[in-house]
């Protein structure tokens, strides 16, 4: 059940009266369903765990009968919590507090400290709360992903001691109330991933320097970015990504942001409209401008940023070549994403990082790079140059300096030559190798069997031939093997399934495999897809296919990091692509079409209730 704004008021009022002199009566939202006692017990325990109780005021908070706990009031009819009274038992006297040291010490010792845990929101029948005269001076309120609905209450502006407010992955809507600018101690504000509308100037204009003197971390969304945001001179972290922002971003938006180190404006309808001669007032470490319009030229102002660690320019309408100064910019970058643009010309020459131990991730895919791939950078863990116009052969990879490589994706290019270099077997950390959709030929080297960490191997749509080497039986962690659309001529390797295996997807389609279907395939306890179509396979369908457990029960999850796994499946004459974000986990398929299989269809196949195709 989603929480309402009424429940949000519970915490807001609790915050407002931690320094006050009385409790608060709260209106209920008409909910009549009785809460489960267990859920309320858990909520109270979590609430207690977030508190510091130096005077043991919560000593009675043990056992399961929370209605006997001191400060907890329950309904006599339902046994649910209706009242929470944890005010300081010592009445506050300002004169004595400033003159009587014994009184001051006793009063302070009896004050509860710590944080107000949002588990209190699970007390759905609570109508009175009193946390007054305690000490929640840290005032860190994190209510992210709590499914609040409705407008943000104007009372939020009265919680003047808040230093951190996180209300992000909720469903708050309407305008951000102008009272929020009264939170003069706020150093971090996150209202992102909600449904706010309206303008932002109310947040930072007419604040008499209030927020501009305190706010360091700002994450929110609205309809447009006000120029006045450039006056938040203490701002270090600005995240307005993944909203419905529109319009242009000008130099004035950054006028006084001299301390800014992180800028996230991605996934908006923005145009970056600054002068080619602009020199920003900041030095950024992290930039993500995905899917906003930067191009067609590579942004000249980037060359002024000397400490970049993350640069995300994915899908930003850049259609020029990589500028000459990019090599200097690259020296500190750990993650570079310039994919899905129209960048042409030669690949940049990547020098080694100036930072020891760097394991870089490079995403250059879906551009128009057309030069040969001369070398692979020596400090790269993830290398994705797929969907380009690369030519030539795969370069020699020196395993002694490329031990960081985990993912290589060179698919959908114009690579030619004699296939895989023997030294590829030295990349012992390699998890993903995707060379599909090229023009490579030759045999698979036996050294490939040394890649014990390999999870995914894609060699489809090339001109590889010969046999599948026996050494591949050592790849017991392999989950995806796609050798389709090649010229392999062999029986289906009998070693597949002989050893414990993690194989989930096996595609040998459109080759020259012959002979009977190996019974060892039935031992693949994780198999979701078996594609042997368009070969010269003979014999019968093994009855033991009825024992392939993933086609009987639910599938497990995919385990590769960073790499977006995908597979082509042919269903009802159509070729469909399944990916990690698009039903891959639900795919179960057996395709034996266009072979020379004889005999009856085994009745055991009817046991595969999870088989979809």
C-alpha cells in the first residue's frame, strides 16, 4: 500500500516539535484496516535502533508486547499503536537551563538523540506523537523510495534545523512549496524522481543569501532551470538528471558555481548553449550530459577540465572528429562514454592513466570510427567499440599488461583477418568477449579454454570454421555461447554437459554440425535456450530433454556486470532480440528446425511447462 502525504506529515510534525513543548494531534486518512501487530513491532524496534538513549528511558522496550512499553499507547479494541509520547520527562525551564548546571546536565542527559527512523510511517493508526524537548540536532531525514503521494506539505519550511532532506524514487506532485527556502541550515536537498511541476526560482530567489550560504548538494527536477541557480556559490553537487527539463543552458547558469565538482543533467530536453570561448568557473570530476544537445562539435570548454574522472556524453548529437587535445583530457578519466553519436575519423590514441591502479571503462560504441584498431589500452577493464566501421584484424593483446581486461565488445564492425590471436588466452580476468557480426575467419585457438572467468562468448555471424576445441570444456562459468552463422563442421561436442556447467544459452544455428544430438545436453541444468537449427543433425530428439529444469521452473538471474547481454531467437518465423532489459530472463526456447531429425516427438517434452518457444 502506498503511503499518503498524511503519513509524511507525521514525520514533519515530529521534527517540528523536537524542540517544542507539546505533542501534536494528527488527522487520519480514513484507513480502517487493522495493521498487523508484527509489522508495528518491527517498526518500533527499528525506530528504537536509530535512537541514542543515554539515560535508558527506553529500557522497557523489550519483548513482544509493545503496548506495555513506556511511551507507547495502544487502542484497547485493536491493540494497534495510536500514541507515541517520548517527550523529555524533565520540563524545560529556560532560566534554570542557563543558570543551573545540575539542571542543565540532567536535562541534556535525558534527551533522546540520533535520527528519526522512517519506520514510524508503518504505524498507520498513529494519531498523536510527541518527541518534544529531545535532541535530534543532526536533522538528517531520508525518506527516499517511500512511495509518498500528493503535494509536498508547506509545513516542511518550519523544520528549520534540517541539514539533509532526501525525498527522492516517491510520487510527490504539484509545485515545490516556497516555504522550502526557509531551510537555512540545509546542506543537501534531493527531490529528484518525483512528479513536481512549475518553476524553480521560488527555491533560491529572494532568500537573502540563506540557501546560497549552506546548500552544497542539490538534486531535483522541474520544468526549466532558473538562471538564479548560478548564485548558489557553495554548491558542489548538482543533479537534475532524468526529468522533463527543457530549454537552453547558458553560461549564467554556472556564473558563481566555483566549487562545483559534479554536474548531472542527463536525460532531459536541454540544449547546451555556451560560447566556444567559454571558460567555466569550476573544475569538475564528474560530468553526465547524456541525451542533451551538445553537438555538432566536441565541446571546446571540456579541455579546461583538468581533473575529470567520469565523462558521459552518450547521445549528445556530436558529429565531429575527436579533437587533438582529447589525449590530455583523457589522462585522468576512469569512465568515458561517448557512445551513440556520429563521431568519425580515427580512434583516439589512449595513453595510460596517470593514476595507478585505474581500471578504465571505455564506451565508444555506435559511432562512425573507421580506422584500424591498432592497439588495446593497457589499463582498460571494459572496452566497447561495437557498431562502428573499424577495419583490419584484431590486434595482438599482451596479457602481461592487459590483465585488467574484463569485457571486450568489437561486434558489428568490418574486422577481417585470421580470427583470434593466440595470446587472448592470457586475459585471465576476461568475462565477456563479443566479436559477432564481423568478417573474421580461421579456427578457434585452444588458448581460449584458459579464460576460466569467461561468462559470455559471442562469435556469431563471421566465417570461423573447423571444430570447437576440447579446451572449451574448461569454461565451467560460461553462461552464453553463441557460435551461430559460421562454418563450423563438427558433431555437437560431447563434452558439453559432461562437467558441471553454468550454460544458459547455447546457439549453434546455421553451421555444418552433423550427427546425433548428444545426450549430455540434458545435463545442462541451467539451460534456457538451445538453438541447433539449420544444420545437418540427424537421429531422434532425446527423451531426456524433458528433464531440462529451467524449462520446467523459474529461471535464475543473469550475473554479468556492465555488459548488456542479448540473444536473437526465431519465433514463428520472426527474428526477435531479447536483452537483459527486455524479457531475456523469461526466454525459454528449443529450436531444432531445418535439420534431418527423424522419429516421434517425445511425450516427455510435454513436461516442459516453462517452455515458451
